[in-house]
């Protein structure tokens, strides 16, 4: 068995003195796709934000290890350079910075050297074509005036261009129509290799169609309440999270 890509060990996180996560444990190995589900407000976005190093979230205890390296105290930019990528629910608009320039600067920051323009531009055009993105968007200011679907495609484009080791996708499929979801899923499949890993937060199982999901986690009460295989997604989609809570209470009475 390969060494873990990501290890979350007894992680507790607070926001403005309110404890959101309380003792989360999670391990992702290279090549694995993990799905994180749970009722609204249970801390799913808090978890990925804490992994990314968002300073608004205070880690009370626990550790975050990336390929055995403790990154618990490192800043977000250091984690990004180490290979962690976060796709946001609501991507920010950045007037004055084109999509292409943003990606070239980000790639240079991650790789430690600026990419050669022609080679980079060729790769960018190929990835945009694969995501059915109008090539003119490369010269537009990042996310400014983009539709919701184009913003989400731009997030997947960033993931494909930056080649992270660990990609955290926070409801990248929210607000997308069926065709856009298929395109995003196609991008996720193109990203996946035996060396990287994915943690996908979703309320919509459509984005998982055509993806080989290795592990499904249900977050509730600030902890991982249930871990299982893909079949768990179907059960939640059909019956909701309540059925899992009933099973837990029934097991506790035995």
C-alpha cells in the first residue's frame, strides 16, 4: 500500500470562537478520489479551507500532513506551492488580470520558474478546448463577466494547468446545467492520475457519473460520521442523511 498523500489527524477547527470541526480523521492515498458529503452547515467547506490554510479558520488541535510533511502551521501560499489546490464554491472576480496572465503567474509560483510563453499558451489552448471554453476568455479579466458555468470551468482549467498533487473541489458543480456538469467531470477525469488525489464536496451525484470513486465520507456533528464505498452515495441520494443517523442510533442501542 502506498504512503498517504494527505493525512488529517484529530483535526479540530473553530471560526470566530465557534467549534465547527471536532476530531476529524481522514487519509487520502495517491490515485484516490474521495467524496465528502453531509447536511448543510456541518463543516465540509471548513475542512477544505483548513486544509488549504485559510487564516479565517483557527486550528485548535490536530495535524495536517501532506506526503508526510506537517503543513498545519504553513500559510496558504506555501501549501499551494507544495501541491494543494482549492476550487471555490463562488470564484472571485479579479479585474485587471487576464485569465492567461493569472495562470502563467500561478504556474511560475508553483514551479519556481516562469513557463515558456509559446509552450504554455499551446497547453492552455488545448485545455480550454477540452473544456469547451471560448479561447477569447484567456484574454479576459479573471472571472469578470463570466457566467456561473464559465467560472466553474475556469476553476477546473486552473487545476489542469497547475498540476497539483491534491485537488480540493468545493461544490464545483453547484449551479451548473447538465452539459456543464459533464464537461467539469471530463476535466476531473483528465486530471486524475496514479500520483495525485482528489477530495470532492458535492450535493449532486451527477458530477460523479463516469468517475471511479474510491471512498465516500459523511461529515456530521463536526466529525466523519460514516465512511464507505460508492454505494453510500446512492443510499444518501435515495433516502437522505436521516437514514444514516437512524442507523447510528440503532447501532448505539445494541
